[in-house]
C-alpha cells in the first residue's frame, strides 16, 4: 500500500481488526520512510460496478463518494458513524447482488433516499433537495408533506413531527 504522505511503497501493517460486523478489515499502517500513520479498509467486492449518469456517461462506482454525500446530508445530525457505515455497506451489497454491472445513478439515489427516509427525516429532506434538484420552496413543501403523511413512529426520532401549519410557508420573493 502506497503512503498517502510521501508515496513510499513499503508501508507496514501495525494492527488489523474486523469491522462492519466482519464485512471489512480495518488496518492501521505506518510508513518507515516518513513515519506517517494511516488507516485502510479491505472489503469484499462482488463485482465491478459502473454508474450510468443521466448524460449516459459511465463512471466507476465510488463507495467513498457515496459515503461523503450521505455524510453531508447527515451533517450535525445525531447519527453515529457506525450506523452510516452499516447503511452504506447495505446499499453497496444491494447494488452488487442485483446482478447488474451497470447501475443508473437514479437507482442509487433512490436507494439512498429510501435509507435516509427511515434513518433521519432532516437528512432525507437535505438529500432530496440535491437529488431532486429543488428550485423553489414549494419543492420542500411537497417533501415535507410526504413526511408528515407518515406515522411518527417510522423514524428514529419520534419527537419530530411536522404539522401542516409548520409546512405552509409564504412564497419567496424573487429579486
């Protein structure tokens, strides 16, 4: 494994332990050249996945990009890293076991939306605003209406409930 600090190729594993319910191995590494320490993860990959973008362009599936987008939606929310990792691992397994080597980006987005909906309603709305490309306040109103129609027990945070008086907003002025 190449050192991310000095690009040295002789890094040494100092510690290995299973993570993600034995679905991955976390390795602590050290570089003898610069003394840099870093962590790597080893996971089973069932197949190479290609993501088909809306434009038709195909790119290699990037698990880290998926994690980053979910973490952005969950920023400052009371959801632990372990739950995020389990959710991402479940999504990746679902994509890999679907039997297709090419997956539409809309399919991935839909799976993430479904997972976030059950995990955290605020993160769901945040992700939806980017994924569905919200342009007006009414777009938020529609999604909040969807959440308000669900029983409050669906979410991990039962204290979060949206009332119609909260959802209704005045139109934004355009400059």
